C-alpha cells in the first residue's frame, strides 16, 4: 500500500536530474525483488519503490529507501534497463536535502560531518592518515614514480585494515614497483557518501582529489578498495579526467605473469573466494583474483555455489557500512555460513567493507575451527615474504 497520498514533485525532478528517467520503463515484472539479497533475510520490495517513484509517491521518512546496498543484482537482470541504483540515490538525495534520516541511518550524518572536516568518514584525524605506514618502506608520491597507491579510508585508519595496506606495500616493494602515497593530502573517494544522497559532498571530495592528483602529476593509480576503483574508473570521468586505475588484485596477477613476484613459501590451506559487488558485478573483475590464488603454492581454492555474478552481497555497500543492521538481517552472516559449508578454513576477499562485515559475522560460527577472513594481499604477502602461517 502506498502511504503518501500526494505526488512528491521533488522526487520526480531529482530522479530526472539524476539521469534516472528509466524509472518510466519499469513494467513491474518483479524480477528485481526475486534477485534482491534483502529477500533472503526479510520482506523488501525495490519494485514497489520504483513504482512509487514513477508516480511521485515516494515515502522518504521510512527505512526502506535506505535499504538498497547498490549490489548491482537487480540492474544486471532487469529486462527493461531500469536504473534501480540511480533511482535509489536520487530518492536519498531528496531525503538528505530535507535532513530526513531515520534512526537506523543517523550515522550517515556523522560520516558526512567527518568527511567535510577530516576527509574521511571515520572521525579520524587527517594528519594521521599515513600512520599505517610507520615502519613500512613507503615514500611520499612524487611525479617520477609510476604509481600512486591510493590507500583509502578504511585501510588507512581501521586497525584490521591497516594490515592489508602494509601487505600491499610489501608486495609492491618485493616486485620492484615504483609507487608512493599522498598521506594526509589524500581524501575519501566519496563513493559511499554519494550513494547515501550526499551529492555535493561527493563532488567536493572528487574535485579536491582530482586537483591533488593533477598537482602531483599522478597518471596511474593503484587501489585496494573496489569502491575507490569503481569511483575513479566510472564516476571521476564526469569531471573530464581519466586516470589509469588498477585494483591491486589485477596488478598482482600482472606482476606474477611478468615473473616479478617469487613465491618462496607455501599456504597449505583450503580457501574460498568471495567476489565483492563493486569488483565483480559492477566492474567484471572475476578472473584476476582467482588467477593469483591458483598460483599460491599449497593453496586449494574451493568455490562457493553462489560465486562470480551470483555472489551474495556482504551488506556494506550503498553506505550501509555506516548504518545499523539487526543481526538477523545481516547478509554477511549468511555468506560466512556459505563459506564454512564449503569446508574451507579461510574466506578470502578483496574489499574493506566485506572484510569488516565478515570479521564480525564469523564470530557467530560454532565449532572449534572458526573461519579465518583474509584479504587477497595478506595471503600473497605471506608466501612472497616466506612467512609460515601454519599454527
């Protein structure tokens, strides 16, 4: 049932401005609801939201407009080319402009304020953005270097994620890659705040990063986060710039093929790989992470039934990494269980949001051997550095 009785003209106009006129193409087949991961944990209808939006009858005060994780499942199977993600973003922009954030979404306000003040959504000081590199062989970027390593917020600040940044730097150094970092001059790519309706915040962050890149002579960028990868590759060109962007999994695959990484250790474990939405469905990077894993001595890769294009979202996209999700509604709990059912001892992925959610969900597993969660680079770092991970 539609709660709002009068057409909401602002919603229709915002959808139009966002280039999401495809809302009128929807013929309500309901296929999007079938594929939406929310319907594995609760009732939710993106089809209903699309229909209401087409009529200007959007209810912007409830939780439903904030549920979409922008996982890309529904656009990938929609027979009419409806832009469900763009429509969801446009509706959220209207809510954000009116300052309407339900309690479960209130953390978006804090993230936005932190982005404006410190260039990150984690309420961390900009001045400490490069502290993760203390003790690592990492230099400030200069124009003569081949690559900028754009670290990203979670890898720079989160204690668990810092280990991934260090592993990445170790691998790049081992392969003789010429790279540097921007440290405190780096700001959030802006992907998640844009997905939560903060269009102006995104544009400010993007323009600031672009100016910094150009001022420093950046041409090629390495990223660890699929969200940064997607944003630099697909959204920053809106500002008439095109940087060469590579995800670390792609670069590591290339370095192995070129013979620039030598494996001097073994990783004798069964692992399964989770495809992050923004690396896989959104950008088609499926093969390179698997190519890397298959090269690791002693490693046995076991695929989950729901993999590649059918990978189950972790629940952190669309800005939901900042929002409250009841335990019984967490996709990540289901995904960790799926990983455990393969018989693997390690769940490997390549995304900070996925790792964050899986680390929390794995604690709910029962049994003696709790599933480990690793980033791809952590495993590679162990075998190229000769570290023995066996206990």
